[in-house]
């Protein structure tokens, strides 16, 4: 390699890399003490604490020991009698949809859904905060994209009136800020204007609904929602994704979405784990009850301690950064005090509008929650004192 290792690199790439390496671009801190029992980890999306669940692990091990009949090629070649098809049908029955298709990740589910259902003649109405996979999928088909203001049904309806019928895309909970989508209003707009509605349920599957069916089912909106897509690597602790909807479109997806055709199928032991996880989430309702109680308690205690948590009830709690608005610094300071969180950067990349995210889970005890609030308050005081010293 030549000494000037960026020889031949396009100037725009050099600029972007230099900007990143300079530290000007916000990025996650990566504290190195994940397995320390004194550390409370609120970065994970394992909301109902299923990771390590014995029946999921046992199912995965049994499949691995049995040799795991993997196909190592695209799932488009799978026959109807496979474990994958059985799990897809089981998920569809659970959600009350005609069918479902397993994808390699939530990303693939989102990109693939947009590949399957949009083309250059489609108007796509995206909430500005929907997952990047939806944006990339819709862009790649040449559809006309009309972003609407976050959680703003009125703006959505105005755009539909201006441009015409199309596909509306929202997320039932937005992981960036923890806000819940006004789904009933969006669904009414979809019906009123004859639009299709796709809902990303990545952060609500396993978490909302009587047995974890997600927010669409919980709100009784199944008939108004065309597609539900989700990552299975949140509450479902499996490395995969799904799209659920009408049988003919799901079948079309298997052969027309590019991730489904040009990437290999999910491995069998992961599918066995998913089948077990589907049973557990339906059988262990107490996990959702604990999660709800923990969420209410942490939100209330943080608000009582004067933390600026955005109003709303989801298990994803954003804390606006405090002292000088720099979430990355606050996050790093929390980690030094043994609380792991994530930094969420606003799409404009600004530091001042970014915040720290705490993802609640069902296994936190009352003492843990008090400890979390205490760490947040202590960290804020430490930063205020450091700031005051700097100014003096
Ligand atoms: C709302 C949402 N959709 C989709 C995804 C992608 O899921 P996965 O990590 O399984 O690719 C994520 C996770 O990043 C997400 O938060």
C-alpha cells in the first residue's frame, strides 16, 4: 500500500471520512464492560428479557445437534413443507394475516417490502422518521417519495390530497425518540383515500397486544393495515425479520423482492429459536406486564427528578441531554457511572438536538430502577459541576 493511503480516493469520500474521524460527527461510545454485573445495560432491544430463555436455547441447540438441514441458498427455492414455511404460517395465524414471509433481517424485510410493492408509478408517503430500509427500498424502485412531518396525520392527508393514492409507511413506535404513532388516525386516512398502509412493528411485536401481537392488533386496526413488517431481533431475540400481509403479495414478495432472491435463507437453528420464541411470547404475558410497570415507574421517577423525557408511554425513553445538550458526552458520563445507554442523533446530525435513549426491559427490579434514576441525577450533577469549574 502506498504511504499516502488515500491515494486515488475521490475528494468527496476523503471529506466525509475526515469529518467522521475528526470526531465532529456524533457517534456511539462503546464502553467495554458489558458483562460486568454492576453495569445496567439499557441499550438492548430485548424488551421482555427473552435472551437466554431455556426453551429458546434448547430449541436452537436441538436443531444444531440434529445437523440443521440448511439450504445455503435463497429461500425462494424452499418447498412448502419446510420448518420456515411452518413458522411463517404460525406467525400469520398469530397476527391474523393471510400469510407471512421470513426475511434475513428487519432491514431486508423493509427494503424487500418496498421492492415488492412500489415502482416508478407509486406515490410513497413516508413518515420522516421511518427506518432507513424503507427509504432505501422506496428510492431504489424510482417511486415518488413524499415525506410527511413526524407523527403528523394532517400533513400526511394534505400530501395525499395533493399527489394522489399511494402507500403510507409508518412505524408503530419510533425507536429514535420512543414516540408512538397515532396509528388509528393514519389508518383512517389510508381508508378514506384508498391508500395501502405498511406499519413497521419492530418495537411492538412481543411488547404490545394481549399476547404480544403488536400495536396494530392491540388497537383493532388489522383490517385497515395492509402490511406489517418487523425485525425479530428486538423482543423476539432472533436474527431475522418478517413481512405479514395478503397471501398473494407475500407470495409475490418471495420472488420479486431483491433480498429474498439475492441473499441466502435464514439458518434452521435460528428458525427453531423463533418458533420457540413465538410460543414463549404468547404464554408468558407477565413479561409484558412487568415491562409496562417498569416503564411507568422509570418515566415517572425521571420526570420527578426534572429530566426532560418526552411525553409518551413507550418502553423507549429519550432523555434530552441536559447541561449543554451534548448527548454523546452525557452518554459517556453515564457509562462511567455504570449505566449503558445509546445516543440518538437527529437526522440533521445536529448535536444539540440529539438525546440519550434508555430502553426499558422486564427484568429490571425496583432497586435497579431507583439506581438508574440515581445514576442519571448524579451524572447530571457531575457534569454541571465540571461545567461550572470550566466557566470559572
Ligand atoms: C424500526 C426498525 N425497523 C427495522 C430495523 C432493522 O432490523 P434488523 O436489525 O433486524 O435489520 C430496526 C433496527 O435497526 C428498527 O429499529
